[in-house]
């Protein structure tokens, strides 16, 4: 019988208080993590999730973090290390999805996307790598990116720019630190059913309460991406079961980039 995928590992999940991040935190706990730190801005949601994980028998900590501030992002890694004594795995799961086209995106909006979707994940990676190198320990990082980084919709211009940067940073860091035995991979997820997506659809696209039913009917597999399925795959990438794989940015979508009907 195989041991849990993350047996005795300490995991940091950035943007882990809701949606996909929370799903990843729960899956990490279920797969034997010794400690799980989750970050986010919503203290109520974060403390509730940390309490839930603690009750399940896993040491957990919520670290209030606004990823618009890179120093808070860097500090979240240091606090994780302070609380648990180490960090073995990190997941950048947060994402800002406010809309903007090439023509109406303001410099301020562009900077917000760069801060949350690229700059803070970059420096969370950097602080994690520094710690692992100091310990002489192997480790794993997964960046939740987006299939949109390959082009995306016209109304996602700043988001696409930032996520494309994160995909490049993922490959660069994986190459630079492969001899440190630090594996770094990314996941280009497609349209996913989360509470946050429901809010986005209502706010930006005038969606009704039946938006999910309509969305499911519009895609090949009859359902949007599912949080639990993506979380399982992220945890697999964090684990030794994914072998030597590093520097991969994997499409997690049901539409094939480059395909044409």
C-alpha cells in the first residue's frame, strides 16, 4: 500500500483560503502533510479553514497576506518556516481576474495584475528556494497559472500578460534549480467551477443563477474543471510520485490549443 503522497511535508498554499487554493490545502492535509499554511486576505475564511484542517489532525496556520504587497508575500514564507520549522512544498494558487482589454487597461490595473499574478508568486518561489538551498533539501513548487497565458480573451489583457510571465518564470526557475533537486512545475488550468468564478460571472458578464448549468453545457466534457480534480493533480506534482518532472507547464483544459473545427 502506498504511503500518503505528502507524508510529513510542510506545505504553503498562497491564496489558499477559498476556491481552488482551499481545495489544494484540504487535499494536502488528506495526503499526510505534517503542516499546512494558507494565505489570503479574508481572515474569517482563513481561520475557519485552518480550524477545519486542525480538527482533521493536521497542524495548520492561516497567515493573513495581501499579495498586492510583495513584502507580505515574502513574509508569508518566512512565517511558515517560523511556525513549522521548515517548508517543503509551495503552491501559488492565488489569482486576480479583474477585466481589462489592451485599450482600456490603465497602468494602475496593469500593475495590480503584475503584483498579484506575477511579482508575489515570483518572490514566494525565491524565498522558498533560498530556504531549501540553505537546508540542502529537495522541494517542490507548483504554480497555478491559466490556459489564458497562451492567448486568452480580449478582456483579459493584463491577466494574460502577468500569467504568461509566471509561466516563463516557472520554466526559468526549474532550469536554474534542477541540480538543487527542487522541482518546479505549472498548471495552465481552464475554466473552473469555483465560488470565485460564480462571482466573476455575475459581476463582469451579467450571469444569472443558472450560469453554471449553461457553462457546463457549453464545454466538451459537459462540466467545467473541478476543484477536487485539480487539487489532486497539484498534490501529485508536489509529491515524489511525479518522479523527475520539472519545468513543465501542463495544460489542464478540455479545449486543445491549436485545434480547429
